């Protein structure tokens, strides 16, 4: 690793001030569980690290019936995994965390750090896209909100300007007759998904019609991928298992996934089809179980 | 300015330390090189093997993947701080008695992961033990004995047999 300058501001205001002063030379580090790995490979060579891991004001999980779920950016993965609020409102997030790396990493790594790392293989982004989450970002010019699906620009590139910090992830209130599920292909539990998928399905209990669907995939493109093609197959139709298979095929057809040691592009396409089908089925079951 | 030494004040095994470290120094490097606490192992250095596991404020974490300066103000426990003088901690004793230790390279990490688990969950299921040491690779594949030793230690710590 190359040497770098370092400061650990005490609060968000101080951190933004420092980042503004550094004018693009500053790089934010939170838990660093992904970032230090690429710094050790000299893929990322920051001049100056602004360490926000210790900023306690961004470590919280709240749920409000009107506003929904708010997760402070510096909440650890482990806190999300164990949170009774999350288990009650959005258990899919707790399940996702159970398969995200290992407990030693979840104890230190933060949800905001993961979201901002911009790795298309990451799990939280696709689950949050399925959940229609918004990101609250603060900078010298004030605060802005962005849909998480618009946040991802390219491989490890996100819509965060120098001097801006992600402060909160907001998930809309839980809706009735809705189920959410996430799963990924792992050689070993806790691995990065070779392919991952998340689905959010809302049904009309009167006639079994799908009235809402959001489907997203990980590790199939240079960014987390929302599959509108798969969603369009489902929305407005009475769901059958054949329809899920069709949604899987529609998701797969529009992909040109990268190939690596874990899987060829063709293999990823087949797995994308299988996992979209699988998570959509699971989400539907959960939606129906809600009555 | 970039290699300027910075202040690190933290507690290691109950003892307060004040050091000057480079910003890029990893917690693992400072423990081993500056404090000469070499029981914490340098394994893969890319957060894959768990040999460098320590406890930070009671939680298991990988010291190869944390900047030393991020430990400022925190309480770190390494394998050297686990025993009570010459008396091994029940987790260590159970691992010795049960024959869990083969080459021993992963052992300190295993102990630190088990210690954090049992502090939080005194009566873990076998599944919970597996999850707690899922991030600790054993090149001898001696997992079964580690799992059993942790069960034995948990029972002992609960004041049972």
C-alpha cells in the first residue's frame, strides 16, 4: 500500500468541510472491508483518507409507519443482521446479511460503505433496488435524495461528488400483500454471489394478479442491474409458475454478463434465469402468506 | 505529509498504549511489529483466512483489514490477553484437551472468534458455532474438533460439567 494522509473527523459537518477543503484529493473510508483489499492491490491509491467509521451520528436503524425504514450509513452489517426492527419489517435484509461475507467482516463493515463501494457483485444494492430505496446524500451544498438504482454509474463508480457523504438509506414503508426475497449462487456460504437476485412482488389477494414487481440482479453487469424486462412479464398478470420461468428468461435475455474464474458469461445467463425464477417464487409465497 | 506519523491511543489486553503509527499501518502490523504480540497470525492478508482475528470492543474482527488508526479509543484483545496468567481460558483448555489443535496456525483466530461468540451467546447451537468460525480457515480441515471443543468450553463457562 502507498502512504496516504489521514484524518478522522468527529461528525458529518466536519467530514464534509474536510472533504471540501481536500477538493477531490480526499477519499472516504468507512469500515474499509472492501476498500482496503483494493488499496493493497494498488487498484485504489488515495492521497488522503477521511475516516468516517467513528461518526456515531450515522449509526442507527429506525422505523416509522409513514416514513418507512431509515438506516444510518455507518450502521454495521452485523447490526442490520441482528436488528429486531429489521427482522420485523424487512426480514429480507437480515437474511441477506446472513449470507454477506462472515461475521468478522460484518462486525466492522458498514452498510453505507458497501453501497458506495459500487461493486456490482454486492448484495445490499440489489435488495435495496428491489425495495425501491432512496439514498440521502449530504454535501457542502446541502442534502439531496437519489433513487438507489440511479446511484450506480459503472464498475466501482457511483454518483457521489467530492465533498459528499452518503448519510442514510431510506426504504419506503412495508406495503401489504407484498413479499421480498434475495438469494445468490455461492460455492461457499458467505461468498460473493456468482450471480444474485432480489425480487419484490405485490399481489392483489382478490384475484392473484401481480400488481407490482421489482427485480434486480448482482454480478451480471458493470453495475447492479434492474430487470424491467422480467418485471414487465409479471405485472398485470395472474402469476403462475410458467410466468416465473418466463420472467427468468426475460431477465437472462437482456444480459451480457462478464466472465471470470467463477463463471462464464453463458453460465451467468443461465444462473440469472434460475435465480430470478427462484427469488420471484419465494417473494410471491411471502406475499401470499401475508393474506 | 503522507507518511506523517499519527497518534494511536488504544487499549490492548487491558493495557493502555500510546503509539505513533503511519496511516497505512494495519492493526495486524502494529500488534505484531510494534507491540510484538505475534500470537495474532499473518495469513492471507486479504481478509479471506481469519488467522488475524482479534476482538475489538468484544467483537471478532480481522486485524489485517482494519487500519491501526481505526482502533483509536478502542479496546483490543489478542490471543495473548485471553488466558488468566498461566491458567488457560476454558476455550483454549477445551481445544488442547479435545485435540482440536493440529498445526496450530489458525488456532489463535479460532479462539478469538469463539471468545466473541460465547460472550454474546453463552449457549450457541452447533449451527451458530459453525457460523462464528465460518471465517476461520483451517488448512488441516480440523473443523469438527474445533466445533466440539467450543461446545465443551461453552458448557464449562455456563458452570455446567
